[in-house]
C-alpha cells in the first residue's frame, strides 16, 4: 500500500524538478509535451483515484465531472435565445432582457 502512495508522488516530484530546472533539455521537452487527447496525465489520475479511495466525497466529485463531460451543452435548452453567433455571416446578436414592469 505504501508503494501505491510513494511511487506516484516521487515521479510527480521528479517531473516537477525537471520542468522547473529545464535540465536536461531533451527530457524537459518530452515531459512538457501534452498528449493530443488532452485531459489529465497519469500522475493526476493516480492521485485522484488514491484520494477517492480514502474519501468517498471525492468519488462523487469525480463521477459528477465525468457526467459533465458527457452531457451536451445546447444553446436551445428551453430558454428563449438571447445570444447568437453566426460564423458564416460574421455576425453576433445579443438581445437585452425585456424590462420588468
């Protein structure tokens, strides 16, 4: 169990030192490059899973984040549209709210 805690933190610390110092340059370039898919790195994922193992509230937070990534964010979500951007025509429309009587 101790290995599951010490190894990821040691690797993350070594990565931090290399990125901050900039030496060796070839390793810094390699570590600074982001994966094409984006998202979290392996160290962050391991740390979050370890945190969730000890804290049930963290598990709920992680599940909520996964749900937010899956849900679509439509502009037509039931409310009348107040803003619109037409990239083809190069126009943007912003409507003011009607004043309350």
